[in-house]
């Protein structure tokens, strides 16, 4: 348990080198070692989706990975996606539509929705619901989230083919 | 210009009634909110808890020596180590006559009374070190027979869970109004049903969290809480720990969902406070998901035997209910665990005209986690029982269920109205709401569609549920019973030298949009842009004293305080501006941050000039004029104990009679919460509330075995509503402003949860009707539906 491992990875575009406990989860690593608290631990068993982030371009649960597995990996968190402006349109749609209340699940929800947006096109509401079905929100009842994602998809699709 | 000045609501630059997005949502959208677990303090310790693995067991011996020796462990404590540091608490309210409960301690003394009760705690340098040490604590247990079910706990000869209390009946109440027996005797039809409501729980996205920072040098304690009621929490801690009032501060930053869960006193959180005082270092505890399931309060657990008497012509003659509810081994402090059941018997049947009503309530101790107030306290139970009976009565006399409701709802012109249980309704709009609903959902069209589909073997159901909702509670709710729970709230406004406004208010934010609504009111009344109002909440040292946000009181009570404070500050500003401009204050107005001539609207000076003169250039002001650029006002409801709202919900769903699966197709809500300050936020309160109700109706259940062991205490096993299963929810409003306040707003947070389970139950039973089957046990799982159909 006390074994430690050195990892070199990229987090939000910046090179990071750290020696980590072999048992430290990725979500704890980001929060405790890097101060990236936007990725949140909601259930720590891979169900609620609050810790969803982007790893080498794919969305994953940060509570189900060990930091020690990430040597050479490329991690993008909500902080990075916000600063790069990549999801500014999605965030604006969430804001207009009030697609969040307490905000605890929001980062995970946005990271998941961003993956759907990257597929292009305008998915049906059903498809959006399916795609987000691994992200738990207790406050909104999901309607506003579906509306906001739909709006962002439509706006991007229109921009892509005017 | 009209003769009458426009009201604050009608001014062209008013934000009241506008769907303004929440300014404070921006930080949450960037992952830059601050929840308790995001705080970083020097020398922070992490607490972890050893919890009872048994529902009922004697603690014969605890050996903590090995745990205490582990690297990184600073202290291991049991109940004995905390003796003398605190006083125990008892969850009773004096106005709930005859109610009893037992003293509760931070850690179980000699007996554990539920699976999950905290027994020992470790404080360590890291959470991992604290959890590792838990495994080294040796406890010698003597298992005792658990009383898990309410029936077992109440059976004659059942041992008392607390010997000193004599038996396991915590509270009982009966209501007998009108002539119930006579009504049943003369009824054309009498229908009975037993409705069962499973235990479920809040599953807040952010688990319960507390960080206690004690500075031994000046004996000051700062609590960072995930809570709805910081002032209450302060008062509670002062009652039970030796601290001076001035030395305790409670701060709530962002709160990751609460819904009532985080308004109670929890023994593990009290232990954290004791640890901080013992160790002189900050101590943090964040519940993990698994321990949340056995340590957060649970909700509901009712069995209600009910019957209704109805005449052939469709008059509901009487309702008679008997509610048996289990609350775990302790009544939760300080709100008690009797209010849930008390609201069931208060509310049931109250939106119908019949004066004949009988109810019995029995609130029972048992060996399960404490049950207490969760969103829509008592409402969903009262609503499902009432509306379930109404549908049964309609079927019994072969009348359309909408028609039966129409004939029995309290008429819109009958107010004020007093219900048989004594509830006072100032002015409600049941008839208009039902009429609106039937139009919005195209009730007759849906009935036609349903009939046509039935012929094709597709089984769809329509369910209606009318309801009332308790909001804006006055001091008769808790304060009168001795709880340190304030029914009033205060708002303090300060004009800054640069012309912006700092607003400190005692109602709190958990994502509902409290801060936005308050800013809208202040900006509108004062006459400034919304962006110029900075709202501060959630800090006992920085806001006026008040109750916080719960029971749908934030807008109705806090909003009125904000409105009155803004009027007062406006008058102060105009007095100063009048002196500066040598004009009568009455001839001036404030519009978009400018002092203007009221008559012409011509801009004279900006608010920043008023601020600068007030703070920096007193030399330019007339002698004797002391600028007062801070104004504080409070509000508490006095005219009525509660501001009731009303509404109706409808569910349209499809039942797969082969699998028992329910597919929600659509859900509608018509709600009357008085004046709406922000319709967008009102709609989202309703939608979120509906989905919590749908979870209770279809998925959520804390499954216990006979030994009192939770069988589904993970998020993989306990089902919550996810996006894929939820329907689109259409919401419409009526606005009957509340009398007695200038704002006229009532609350809206409970309505969705109150009515959704009843609407779904009635829709399922409507779909089941051709099979002669029905269900009354929530949640309505596929297994229960198939059993009702006789297929399993």
C-alpha cells in the first residue's frame, strides 16, 4: 500500500511530474496534489459521474483510475476545458437555461456533454438523454440539461454548415 | 405619465417576473465553486468513523490501542473519550404533545441502535490513514434482537429500544372532525386501501461535509458546513458545547444539494466539532457514499390504511386514514421526526370540501437509521393517499376522476377556508388549476388516444393529483416548540462609494437561485442594474440573523425582507440626494443607477456621486444631515401560520404488462406560488421536485432485511432517476399573490415532490384497470406491478 510511483503526464496542457501513492485515485490526485477541485468525488464507485474528465480524448471516471496508471497520459479537466474556451458555448447554454442548480454534478455533466458535441450533428432528445444517462443530477430533473445540450448541438451544427 | 407612480413590479426596468439567469452559476459552470471538501487549511486533520455493523448490539469493549499507534493517526476516540465535552440532545418539540425521544450522543455509549450509528472516530493526517486505522479498532459486540419493522416495534411485549421511555411509541395524534361515522353510514360507496411508502433517502450529490476549525489561542471555532441553516447550526452548537456566542462562526459556501438532508444534527458531525476542540486543529469529515446511505436521514416509511366514503352523485363524504410510520431509534434533532407524520395527517384530504375527516398517527421507534424531514415533508404521502382514494372512489361510482375532483375541490371563491384538521388557506385556486391542467394536457384527447391504443394492446395510463403545499412557515412551526429555528429573516443593504449595493441576507443558497431572486428584488426596488447588487449569504458573522432556506421560505420571507430593506435604503439615498441637489426627495427617483427627476426622468447624478458624497465629502452636506447608506429590514409571517400554495400534476405513461416496466411519456404541472420573481427558476424548482417524486414513486427504496441490514447501500444498487428514464415536464402557472406582504410570493420547492408520486400511482392504476389490478406500494417496481397482475 505504501508503494509510490513516479508519473509524468500532461494536465490541461501543462507537464506534470509527481511521485504518487500507488493507491491514490485519479480524482484524489487532481484534487489533493494539483488543487484541481472542479473534478468532484460523488460516489467513488463509478456510478454518479461527478468526476468525469477527459483522458487521452475519451471521457472516463476519475474515481475508477489510479494516478499511477497515468504515466504519459493527457488529462483534461473542467478547469482546462473552461480556460481553453472549447466548451464556452455549452456553458453559456447551461447558464441561459439554468441547467444546473447546486452545481456539484455540473463539471461531469459538461465534460460528458462535450463528448456528444464533438460527434457533430443534432442528436434527438432521446439520444441526448441516453448519452447523459451515466451522470447523476439530483436538482434539475434533467429537462433543462437536455434543452441546453440540444441548443448547443444545434448551434454548432448550424455554424458548421451555414 | 400616469397619476399613480408605477409599482416596483411594473416599472420598465423591473427584474421582478423576469427569467434572469443566475450570476452565481458561472463559477459552478467552470468547476470553480467552493464546497467544503475544496477548502485547504493548514494542519488539517481528516476524520473517519467506525459504524455499527449491527442494527442493535451492546458494545461490550472497544480496544483502540492498535489504531492509535498507526502512522499518521493523531487521535482515536470513543464515547468515553468525549464525556464532558458536550451535552447530549433530545429531538422533541414541546408543542407536539406527549412526544418523547431519548438523549443522543456523538458516539454510541454502550449500545448501538442502528446499522451505521457512529461508534468510534479516528482523526489522522490523511483520510486514507484515518480509514486504515478504523480496521485496527477491535469492538466486542453482543448482538441484540433488532426491531426493524414498525409492526415488530409496536407489538405488545416488544422490548423498548430505550428502556427509560417504556415503549417504542414516540408520538401519536388523532383528529376527528365532522361526523365521520355518519358519513360512512350514508355513503353509496366506501372504498379502502392500504398505501405503503418505502424508506428512501436524499442522495445529495455532495455528501454531508463539515470542517471544524478551532483556534485554541482565542477559543474561536469556525464551522464550514454544507448546510441550509447556518444560524440554527450555530445556536445548536452553542447549546451543546462550551463556547461563547461571540466565538462561534458558521460559514456555508456552496452546498452540493441538500433537500432537507443537511438541516439536521448528525452525531458524526458533532463528533468532528468535539475533535476540533480536543485537538486544537482543523478537522474535516466528508461522508463517503456508502456511509451516507446508513447515516443520512432517511425519508417516509409509512403504512397508511385509508378509506373514503362517496355518494352516487360524486360527493366525497368523508376520509379516514391511519398512518403508521417508523423513525429509527432517535427522533432527529432539532426538528424532530414527528413532523413528517404530523404533516401527513394535517394535509390529507385538505383540498376537498368534505368536513368529515378522521386521522390517526403513530410514530414509532425502530432499529433503522433516523427518519426525518426531506423535501416536501409529509406531502407526497398525504397526496398519494388522498388522490389514490379519489381515483378509487371515482371507479366505484363509475365517474371520470377529473369530474369527481372538479365536484369536490374547494371552490375558488370560498376563501378564506379552514380545513377539518385546522389548516388555514388564505386564497387558493384549485378549480382554475384543474381547468388549466385539463386543457394543457388535452385530457379528453388523451382519453381517446388511450382507448384506441388499448384496443391495440398498448396499455397507457393517465393520472391526476391535486395538492396543497406548505410554504413560508411562521414561528408556530418550530420556534413555539422550543427549537432554535428562526421563522424570520433579515436583509441588510449597503450602498458602496462606487454606487454598487452589497446585500447581506440570512436566507441561504443551495442552487435554488436564492441569491439571484434576492438580487432581482433589490435591483428592481432600488433602481439599479442587477450586476450592481452583490449578495452575501451563508455566514453567521456577515448576514443578519435568520432561518435560512428550507420549507420553501427563501423567496416568500427572505424576498420580502429584501424588498423592505431596498425601500428603506432607497428612501435614505433619496434623502441624501435631495440634500445634494437641493430638491425634495419626493420629486426624485432612482432609475438604472441614476438619481432622476421623478416627473421627467431627466438624469441628475449617478449613485456613485451619492456614495462618494456620503462617505468622503461630508463637508459638502448641510449641517445636521447624517447620511445613512445602510438599511436593514426583517420579515416574518404573522397573519397565517403557513402560506399554502396549490396545484395539480398529471402523468401519462405506458405500462408493459409482460415485464411490469413503466415508461414515463409526459408529466404536466400547474402550480400557483403567488407572485413569481423569476419564472425560469420557479419552473426548475418544480421540475427538479417532480423528478425527486418520480424517484420515490418508481425506483428509490432502502431495502432492509429482518435483521435491520441495508441490502442496497451503494449507488449501483439503490436506483435514482437518471436522464434516460425521465420524461419532459411541462409547467404552467397561476399567480394568486399572497396577502400580507408587498412581494406576494409564496414558496415552490415542495410542490413537484408533493404531487408526482400520486400522479404516477394513479396513472399506473389507470393502465392496470382493464386487468382488475392495482398497486399501492411505493416504489412501483416491475416486480410489484407483475404481482398485482398475477404474473409472478
